C-alpha cells in the first residue's frame, strides 16, 4: 500500500496547476509541437527524477534538495539550491493558489456571490491549516482525489465524445505562435522532484526503499498519460474556445453538472498538490535552515498569498518562470549530484542535459524581461 500511496503522491503533485494550462498552450503552438514537447520533456523529466531517486537513496533522511546539495556538492551548491528551491516552490504554491481560487470562484460565486479575491482567501486559509498538520493528513485524500479525477476524465471523454473533433485538436491561435512557450510550462507541469525525498522517507524498510525507483517510473508515466489525455479531451471539445484554466470552457458544451464535478475534483487535485508543495517548503526552512516550524509554515503560506494580493495573478507566466528557471536550476544540481555518485561514465548524458537546461534558463529570462 505504501508503494501505491507513493505513486499517488508523486503523480498527484505533478498533476496539478500545470496540467490545466496545457490545452490552452496547445492552441498557441499546435498539437504536433505539443506532442513533441510532451515526449521530449517527458523523457528528460523521467531521467532527472530517476537520477534524483538514486541520489535520495544515497543521502541521509530528513533532508531536502539543499541538504542533498550540501551533502554531495558542498556549501556553494547548497546556497544555490536554497534560492532555486525555495523560490521555485513558492512560485508553485502561488500558481496553485491562483488556479484553486479561480476554480472555487466559478463553483461558488453563482450561489453566494463574491469575487476571486474573497474565494482565494478562503482557499488560502484552508490550505494553510492542512500544511500546518502535514502530509499524513492528506495522503489518502491525494490517492482518492487522483483516482476520482481520473474517473471523471474518462466520464468526460465518453460524455463529450460526440463533441470532440479533429478540427478542434488542430486549432492554432493566429498571431500568437511561440515555439518555445511550452518549455517552462511543461517543465513545471511534469515536475514532482520536490516530493521524492518525502516519499523516500515514508518507505521505512530497506526492501521498501528499493521500490523508490519503481514509484518514480510509474508516477512519471501516469502523469504523461493523464497530460496527453487531458489535452485531447479539453481541446478536442472546446477548440478555439479553450480557456486558460481549461475546465471553465467545458460548461457550454457539457452542461453545468459534469463541469461542476470536474471543477470540484480539479480543485481537490490542485488543493492536495498545494499542500504537498507547501509542506516541502516548510520542511526545507525547518529541517535545513533550522527556522522554527511555525515561522517556516508562515513563510510557506503567507508569502505566495501576499504576491497574489499585490497583483501577481497570471498563472501561466508564474509556472513558466518557475519551471524554466527555478526548476531548471534544481535539475542541474540533481544532475551534478548524480555525476558525483556515478562518476565520469555518465558525463555525456549529464552535460548534455545541463546544456539544455542552461539554454532554457536564458530563454525564460529573456522572454520574461521583454
């Protein structure tokens, strides 16, 4: 059962805010280019997660990526990991807050009134409560949330099968084409590396720890399948009317009932991902930086919410920067740690991937500053 929960935690973290941006991004670049990115970055993501799993098995428990970096690479790498890890994860928490607040607003505002800020505040308060009490409070919720959401995806597919058209799948927005746009977003959407140390700690027995690499493999493959299936369903049905948050645009095609169910369980998936990532931020601050547990919890929760309140609300931009810059830096550190434990025999693949991530970082910074 621990293996099943491990897969659900990893896949549940990956299947979060990034997933809901993919249909809209596909309308910008076209489905052929998006499939290329899914296959290519899916393979890259799989390798980096797999390498991190091997590193985690050779690192003491109760550390996160900065602690890993210090253990294998030294203080300088640890400082870099603190910056990229903390700000990247805080960016992820912000993205989950933005999207979760949108979903909650669409679900409840027709009945109770109010705007996005009010519902995002409610969402923030509830998620902060769960982050305070830790991952054990949500592990079963994560498992059943993912299971039900996948079931609803299949239900939506069969319910809306007659609405899916090839013309919609190949729709591309005129004047908005940007070949590199999916890069940072997909890195974010396929990233669950922050939870691998957490999962490894839940595998208490030696024979269980040997299953970590299997958990990573199944988690990444499941996430890729769900991402492609989600794009086909939403884009195939809504086409040019695909919205940035994906699910909202389904209502006029499938009706309020099934769309509300999808929104509710989409909210649950994003909610559990927010808690898992928020908890990871808290533990980096608490375990690695030795900040008190309560202050660490406050930073993990309040800082992203403050960014939302001052106007940082475009979740595609947020996840693009978090993925293309912060996650890329984390990936480079993971590759260097993997080389440290494996030696020069992995030089070609390690340095090829590092070169790819460096190019991506340059692109994202230039794109963000334009």
